[in-house]
């Protein structure tokens, strides 16, 4: 268990670095493009390719972090309609199972998409970057979404079976 915790800590640090670095790069490219276009009166050809590459890593790494911390957008209104802990917990379990199935399907689809793109050898028009470089974060993100959704299903089951232990767990 200690080894999993260390691996998780390393992953979290790597994710934070990816988000910070890619966020800075995306902002810098957008600023540079505006500077060149409106002050220098020159075009920065291919800036969209570079922005897209870094933005995909930024967005999908952020998505993975949100899934891990359970801070992604959520429309959980069941507590407005029921005060029963059993009903709410059952709803959460169903929601988590549906989320797990959807994440697993998206992961399989993204793997097929990345392999297909790699086989096709698609390259960006200006800089000839392999397009797969901006598609790999999709696959990685859905892999982690699947893991985190499985974790949430386990937590929901545990909460339904052992309500007092789940409260202590937080």
C-alpha cells in the first residue's frame, strides 16, 4: 500500500508540472501571437498547431486531476428530492457505475483512436508534428478516469455496506 501511495504522489507531482508548464506555454503562445499580429504586423504561422499540442496536454491532464479529486462538474441534485441516506447512496452508486462504464468505453475508444492515428502517420500541416502527440493525453486521461471511477464505485459500495466506516474515511 505504501508503494501505491508513493506512485500516486509522483503521479500527482507530474500532473501538476504538466498543467503548470503547458498552461504557461499556451498563454505565452497566445500572447506572442497577439504581439506579432497587432504590434509587429506579422503572422505567427503554425501557432495553432503548437497551441493545440500543449492545450490537449493541459486540458486532459486537468481532467484527470479533477476526476482524482472528484472536483469535476457534477449535477448531483438528488439531495434536493430525497433526504434518505439510502436513496442518496443508491443514486451515487448507480451514478458511479454509469460513470465507470462510460469512462471505460471512452478509454477503449481513445486507445483505438491513438493506434489508428499512429498507424496513419498523420502529421500537422506546418511543423509536421505527429498528430498522435496531441491525442495521447486523451488516452491517458480516460485511463485515469476509468481508475478513479472504479475507485468511486468501490467507495460507494463501501459507504452503503459500512456507513460509519465511510464517514471516518472521508
